[in-house]
C-alpha cells in the first residue's frame, strides 16, 4: 500500500515539476523542437519558425548546433534496436540543426499536431511534414511526444541558463483570463 501511495506521490511530483506555470485554468507546457539537417540545408528554418510563432507558441530557447553522436544516441535511445537507428544517428549528426524550447498551453500536443505524422507520406497537407517532407528518413523536424519526453529532451539539449522565461503582451489575446 505504501509503495502504491509513494509511486503515486512521485508521479504527482514529476507532473507538478513539468507544469511550471498555471495561467487561469490552462496549463502551460514546454516542449523540445528541432529543425533537422535536411530542413536547414533546404533553407526552411524561417518557414518553420514562422508557423510556430503564428500558432501563438512562444520560443523560450534556441540554438544552432551540430549535434554530437552522444547527444543523438541519448535523444533517440528508445529507437536503439530499430533497423533505421544507425542511419538516423548519422543523418542527425551530418550537419547543423536548429533546436528550440517552445512554450504554450498544451505545447506538446499542439506542436505534434502542426508537425504532422512521422511519415510525410501520411502527414496531412497543412502540417510541416505534410507540406515540406517526402520521406520518413528526411522528415524535417522533431517534436517531443509527451510532457515527460519533453522534460527529458529539454534537459538533454539545453542548460537552464539557456532558457528564458519572459512575459509577452500578446498572451492576453492568446489566452482567456
Ligand atoms: P517522431 O519523430 O514522429 O516522434 P519516431 O519517434 O517514431 O517519430 O521516430 C523518430 C525518427 O526516426 C523519425 O522522425 C524518423 C525516423 N524514423 C522513424 N521510423 C522510421 C522508419 N521506418 N524508417 C526510417 N526512419 C524512421
Ligand atoms: Mg519520437
């Protein structure tokens, strides 16, 4: 019984840690997005950031870097056993990416929606992958798939002092009281 209660309290703590800001009834989240090397090479950084900004999401961290193999191995640890893992790692370390921390109400789910399905063949038109991607191995952008993954990935790619919280006046028009 104590183990169950303890596990529950730990889960609550993890959730409260990731829900760092509560504005009215809406829950603000942070997510990790990364414009992959194919999109950088194709000059799509601006297009993609425009979509994120237009949606109302707030960029609170950003960096242009060539990822190390170590970082990508940890980032994609869940795919270590997949047949495409090796190619995935060499693709992501092949050139610069633009990594971002993005904040907003339901930021994780909202950004997965505007990114579209993993395989651009199935991604709807109007989504980033649907509009700019053609194959799964070159699918333009990464977005965290859950609040837990987001927290893990943000900590992997960013130091705390590289993320800036700030209030933007537009938020009064994006969110209800
Ligand atoms: P997502 O990026 O939508 O979270 P994922 O986590 O399943 O998708 O896979 C991570 C990345 O691995 C994905 O963006 C592209 C690559 N990938 C996934 N499935 C693949 C496949 N069948 N063949 C080649 N690459 C694949
Ligand atoms: Mg994924």
